[in-house]
């Protein structure tokens, strides 16, 4: 990447810059003409010149009277003004366009370099600094890129035009106009130099602030538990002061430069009046010309100021550009571009050879360790608990670069191989593999996300523009939302086969149970999984009959009966005896659903529901009235948000003042949402008395008629899958009894048996793949994350898998996972860290890391004491 | 089961007696009302203690493992509380509790209880008073027992 701003723009923005220059040159004659016309108007049309004009005058091949002549000149003048401003508009747009394109390219370049950094670069360059550089520091460059070449040409050109005009009027005045330029040209760069230096200090300081901020967010738990907030505040306060004092110095110098400039620009008219006035008095200069020169000079000040300003910005931004680019292109710490875009990689494969590697200090480091992990063998790595073991494993996959010595796989040095070669050849699993917001499936198939989905320009105008902009700015022309899955790498042909393969692996590494329970809790769109939906809806009756016959199970469930109120169901379900097709996150949200609200109103349920809602609100206010507004107590009710609880107090108060208060729409929504989500047995407030219950049941009869023929609801009476309910709720024609929650496990076991019997298990497990995990994979437990990381690694079928801290113990469960991994990787290499010798019995080969930072290796029999 | 019944039962227990019924109602609302059938276990000996139970209706057996078998050593009747020490300190269950008949209980979660204590100082005070009284009774008993031991030793 070019470290010189002008060269960067010329290399990548040449076409745009040339276009800008063309428009720039077009403006010059227009400006010149618009200067010339006023002079002609004053001197010739109005007769203020020394030689009187004779009329009619021949102008534009026509004879004109003085009146016509004036009109014609004025008309030309207005055309020139329009033209001038039109061109300026085009010019500014073109400059903006160029700038934005260059900024996009620069940011992309920087980010690409980040991905190309050698891992060790990240020891010195922290997240905060990178973010600050890529986003904040280059931002001001954005407005400047388009101007780098065009502004000096444009403003310099204008200046030249004006100066030419003045010189043509009178050479002496011209000389007077530029007399002070050399002085300015000498002083200002001197002052500017110091500003540049200060600017560099400022940028470095801001980076450190960004780093401090990032660091304290990362260490927030330490800060809280150690009460060190004040120390961190002091640290940032000190940096902010430094920032302040640097900026103050910059300001002072900047305004000094500005003041000097303004002063010198103001001096020049003094010369005009003096010398120009004398010339006019002596009759050597027409008064019209002096007026025109003065007008022109007023215009000269503009470009001249712009040029000086440009010079200031150029020195500032050029140094900033260098500072940023230097930081991202440190020699020897950034891989070649080839490393990312290797088209024909040879996956790393072969014996791992660790030769005399050293890294870090003391017992947590390595000091001349050498070992081997043979091709196709199961190698166990023991010892080195202090950190040596982890280092060796990370070195095997190139995540740690040894300070001395080298690590090769099949003769290729791991840290020199391309990313695709490493990515296809090896996989690395540890306790802290990264998880992303998205579905579990997306997280598991992350290792297959390599078949780039390229942009195409076939669909819409937007697609055409997206692609062409990507090409113009040298960005990767791919669509992140497309299907990036490399099915071939997983040995499958399509998504369905891939799902089956994931479920197979999940069973082997012990993630299937988690997937199954995620699946049961999931809501699905029946059109995505028609087979499962149909089977579940079909199994509902069989399940109900089976459960109803078993006294113990029947005691756990309140079955639906269209003539009876269900004490364990929400009032929404009780009234509708159906669920809307469109799923919402919580039952209370249906108070905003227009279709639901319409049915409630038409069936006559609205009034009793609002009554129930008001009763709930009153009791909530009574229960929580004495609680402080920002107490954490108010966050403990999942069905009643803090905001709604607080809002309900106002509604209750209004009803207290006026018992026949007409609720506003928002108040209605609030009360409805309370009522709809209310489950009598669970919530136990006195909200549904016999009268309300009877009214709601009466409303149900009407609601059933209304929803029966609607395509917006799925009735509980139909054998149809209901998308608004979870899979497990869909399996049950009723509600689990909340007061029997302690025995629900029995029902889960029953469901599991039935699901197994009806062959639904695999389907439900696959549904679990679609569960959303939340940021950082928050929806998974630590052990599920480890297992997921294993699946991610095995899915891409690497030549070698390196596993650190997962299934490393002697428990039968760990042993089974290890066996599954070895079987899955048959004929390929497996390297695993193991906690004890007992866990290493089944290894073919052992690497033993010592606390002195060395290592030895050999066949298992030769390395381990025979088992007793 | 309405909250009122739960509050009524709570008021009869020594730890909650004297606390404003409004607060008890809130605590009951934040807790779970559960029903157990005769023979079902509420928790086992050695389980993590994370909740207290107030018996609203029915009776429960206190069961201790003796020779691999659970033996009933005491019976807890209606309007009584058990497991309350587990809510205040992190100790495993010292005995198992099973339902002797059909049993309605209020299960008070530790988090809910602690939230209530931190929100309302008068509730904390009342609980402290109860604990102090119990400590005093225990100390008295201990003194008496000590005196008896001394008597026996001397005599």
C-alpha cells in the first residue's frame, strides 16, 4: 500500500480524478467571461470608458442600440452565472464521489491488512487501536481524497485566471497583488510544520485513549470486583488532559496562520487604491478597469485562501495518512495478499515436526522443544500444564509463531502456508473458540463458509451498482448473505445432507441431547419442515390418548376442552381456542396484533379482558407500589416488563379518580397485554372471577366461529401444526400444569419415548440447528460450546485436528468422545492435549512437555509406565 | 390456589409472623405454588439448598437415610416452614422431604427472598429478630445441656 497520499489517489482514483479535472478546466473560461462582462457593461454599454462607444454597435453579428447592447450583455452575464454554478455543482458531486470511493478502498485495504497480519502483530496492536484507525482516524481523509489533486488545480487555475485578468488590466496592479505571496510562502510552512508534529502526537494519544477504553471494557469484571474504577478514570482523565493541551496548541497555531493570511490578503487592496488611484488620476487606467480589478481581487482572495487552507489540510492529512498506513504495513508483520486469496491451495498434510522451538519466559514458555506428531496417528500431548502444552498445540496450527525454531507439516512451515492451505489442512479446537450471533447451524458450519457467493449484476439496478462500485473500489465483490457453504468440503451435496451429517456428528460427540431440547423449544415455520410439522400434528391425538390413560401423566396436564376454561393456559389461548399463525416473541405482544385485537373485539372478549387486565394492574401496583422505581425487583417478572408495570400505576390511578374512565388506545393495549398473558394457576392473582370466566367462555364460542374459517389462525380443534407454539407445545393438546412443575420431568421422559417411537427424534434434533444463539453464542453452555467447536472442526474434514482442553480427561464420557473423533478421522492425524497418562493409553504416539520448556516424544509404549 | 391462602399460611410461621402481609403477598407472588402427590420427593438429602417451603395444605415427612433406606423421623404439618436456613446460607439439605399426603406448598426461591430482604429493611429486621430469638433459645438449651453434662460428670 502506498504511503503517500497523492500517489494513493493517483494510483486508485485516476479515472475519477481526471473526470474532476476535465470539469475543472471547463469552469475556467466561464469564470473569465463572467469577469470580462461587467467591465464591458460599465465601460462600453454605460459609456464610463475613456473612449465613448458609438451606437448602433455591431455585436454578435447584429446591430444594436445601447439599450439592446446592455440587455444582451446582461443576458450573457446571467448565463455565465448559471453555467458557473451548474459546473460547480457537478464538480462538488464528483469530488464527493471520488472521496467516498477512496475512503471505502482505504478502509477495506486496512481491514484486509488486519486479516493478513501475522498473529504476533496482535500482541502489539490492540482492538481499540485498530477500530480507531480504520474508522475514526481516516474519516477526515474522506472529504479530502477527491480534492487532493483537483483542488490545487481548480483553485490554482482560478487564481491564475483572476491574476491573468488583473495583469491584462494593468501589470503594476498585478505585481502589487502578488507582492506578499513570497512572504506568506516562507512563513506559513514553518508554522505548519509544528502543527503537523502536534497532530501526530494527538493521533497517537487518541489511539491510546481508544486502547484504554477497550481495555477497561474488557476488564470490567476486574474493575467492579477490585473497586479500581477511580484509577481507570484517572488514567483516562490524564489522557484527555493531554489531548486537550495538544489541541489547544494546535488551535493557537492554526489561528495564528489564519490571522496572518487574512492580514496579508487585506493589505493588498491598499496597494490597489494607492497605485491604481494614481494611475486613474494620471489617465493611464480607465476607472472601469480599476473597479473590475478590485472586483477580481475580491475573488482572488477566495481561491488564495482556499489554496492556503488546502496546504494546511494537505500537510495535516498527509501525515495522518502516513501514520495510519505505516501502522498497518509494518515490514515482516503482514502476510502477502496471496495468503488470503490463494486460489489453488495444497492443504497442509503430513507429519508435524517441531524443531527446537522457543517462546516466552519461564515455565509457561518453551525453550528448545522438539517433537513429532506422525501422519495418521493419534498423538496425545501431556505435561506442560503451565502453558507449554497449549503453546505447542497452537504452534502446530500456526496460531503461535515460535520466537526460535520452526514447526512444519509435511515439510511446509505452518506460519508460511496460505490461509486456505492451513484452513483446509488443519482444524483447531479449544475451550474458547469464537461463536457468533446467529443460528447454531451457522455457527457449526462456520468452518465450511469458504465458497464465496459472488455478486452478480443480473437482478436489479441496485445489484448492478453494488457490483460496479465493488470493482471500482477494489473491494471483494461477494454477497455475505448468500450461501457460502462449501458442501463438497463436508462431503455432502446439499443442505439436507449437511444437516444429517451434523446430527450424526452431534450424536458422536454428545451434543445431540442439547440439539434435541433446543429443537423442542423452537418455533418452526411448517413450510420449512413440512414433514416434521405434519408428523407432530398427527401424533398429537395419539399422545393425548396415551397420556390420558396413564393416571400419573394425566395428573400433569390440563387437556383442552372447547367447553371448559383451562386454568393452566393464558387468557389469550382460552379466549381464542386457537393461536395466530404469525408467531410473536411473547403472549403479551399479541395485544398489538391487529387480527387478534379484531377477533377479541368482535367476540365480546375485549371488555372482560380489560376488566381482568385492570384487576391485574391494580394488584401489581399494590404489590409493587412500595418498591423503588429502579429496584432490580421490578426486573424479576418475565411476563410484566418494568416499563409496563410503571405505566400501569398511572392507569390504575385514572380509574381510581373516575371509575368509568375510557382507556386510551395505549392504555387498552397495556391492560390487554396484562390480561392476555395471564395464566391463572401460575400467576395466582385474583383476576378472573366466575363472572369474567363465564364471559370469556361465551366469547370463546364466537371466537371459534370467527377463527375457524380464517387463514390467520390455527385452532386447537384442528390437527394442524401451529407456528406460534413451540414444537413441544404442538405435541400436546393441552397445557402442562404449573402446580405440578416438579414432576414435569416424568412428562418429558414420556414425550421422549413417544418421539423416539414415531421416528421424530432426528427431525427435531435437526430443528435445533435453527435455534438462535445470541451474541457470542450466549445460548450455549460452556460444555455445549466445546462440543459445537468439535463438530465445526470435524465437519470440514481436515487432514489433522488439534484439540486442546476438550474431552481431555479420564471419564468414560471423554473417552467415548475421543474414540468417536479418532474413528471420524480414520487415517488422518489427531493431536489432543490430555490431562493424565490414564487418558493417553489409547494413543499411538505421545508428546511429553516438561516444565523446563523442552519436550520429548515417542510411541505410547515407550513413553508411558505400563498400566497397573 | 390463590395468593391469599399462601399468605395466611406464611403468617403462621415464626419467621414470617409479624411481617406486613403486603410484603408476604409480594414474596408469595414471586414464589411458586406447587402440588405434590403422596410419596413424591421435594428434595433429597445432600441436594443443593436453594429454596424454602411453606406447607399450605397436607403434610410432609422428614426422611433420613439409614442403612440405605429412607426412614421417616418427623412429620411437618400444615402452616409450617422448612428449608428456610438454606435460603439464608448455602448449605446442602440435611434430610430428604417427601409428601406424606397430597401436599400444597409455596416454594420460595432464594433469589426472590434475598431481593425482598434488600428492598425492605423492615422485613430484614423481622427475620433478624426471628434468628436472634432462635439463637437465644439454642444458647439457652446449650447452657442447660452443658450444665447437665457437668452435673453428670461431677456426680
